[in-house]
C-alpha cells in the first residue's frame, strides 16, 4: 500500500463528519467498499507511469484505490463544493500525485488535463455518464483506456453487437474506434445510497485503426437518423438525411428493407462514406 494511505480516516467517518449525503440531482451514489474500489483499479490494468483521470470522485473512495496503484498522477474533476475539503486532504497526503480540478466535467477539455496514453477510471454520475463518454470516444489516440461504471442498461448498450436488443447509436459509435468489454456487475447494495438499478464496469480500449474508414461527423449523422426510427426500414428512416436514400443504400450494397439494428459497424461506415460524398 502506498505510504500515506494508512493515515486517512475511514470513508464512512469522512462522510459523517462532512455531512456528505449523496445528492440525486448530481447523480451521486458513493462507492465505499474498498474491496470493490480496489477491484476496479486493478481492472484498469497496468497504470505504471500513466496519468489517470477520474470524474466525480465524491468523498474519494475510488481515488484512494487509484492512489495505491503505480500511476504517476491522478487528476480528479469534482463539481460538488461539499467534497472539496475532503479531496483536498488527499492532496496533502499525496502532494506530488493528486490534482483536484474544481469544475463541471461537461465543460472541461479532458485531453488538456492529462498526457497522451492516460487512463480514465471513474464511477460516473448517472446523469452525465453517456454524454461524457460520447465526448471521449472522439479521442482514441489520447486515452489509452477507459474503465468506467454505468447503469447496467447503459453498459449493455455500449457493448452490444448488431442484432442485440441493446444495439443502437451508442454501440456503433463506441465500437467503431474502441474495443468494448463488460467486465463485471455491481449490485445496488455496494453503493450508498443504493440505486434502484444494477451497475456494471465497462472497459474500452482504443483500436489500432477504426473498424472501417469513415468521417466521424458523417457516421454520427447517419447512425442517428437510422436509429431515430429504428422500427422502420432503412429506405424510410434514412430519408431525413436529405439525399437519395435508394442510391445511398444501393451504393453501399445494403438491402433497403433492412432495419438499423441489423447493420454492422462496417456497414454503417459504408453508408457514412456514401452520405459524405452525396453531400
């Protein structure tokens, strides 16, 4: 265990002393079991010499586990003013390895805070987890890995494959440039307060190259159009793109009677290339 960890008071005592009740409006559910936080830190892989970015550390349960790894630097973004004093104590204990950013993660350029190859490891607030992930997906060259906790349903949507009932825009955009894996589930009782849903830890690793060539903006537009009317055939759902839908599908070699959930990532990329050319 890293020197200094033994000097920290138990998390439950910290929460009681500072009145840190988790707030629904901030999507907070604190993870206090150190066995679980250490399991997540181990799941992040070899962090030796790397920067680690954590979002919404709250009272610092997962942060403590990350500080016990060989990571060179932990950067945490926290917007809840009540947690600042608690996290500042971690900075005093680990002055050369822990940096606290008091800000809203949705307003921060994460790539400016950590060096290339950094890991993102976080128990993400439920209300901003998916929007944050969409922002990070655009930077596979900067982030060496992402080990993130979501609601189970969101985790399944990230890792879904064509034909799965959870397959949609999130799965296509995530798996285009990343390998996605659901690592393990966490029951509601692991949190304080317990959420009404099961949670799961997902890991995303950048691919050496995307599954197929495509412009990211064009791909996002095509995928959004296709899944916006997912029950309809593609010849109908893609009309919102404002191009010749029949020609677009024909050029990509895709049957116009198919539906969005049956298309592979590579097929969506083919449509994106055609759409970009048509524009």
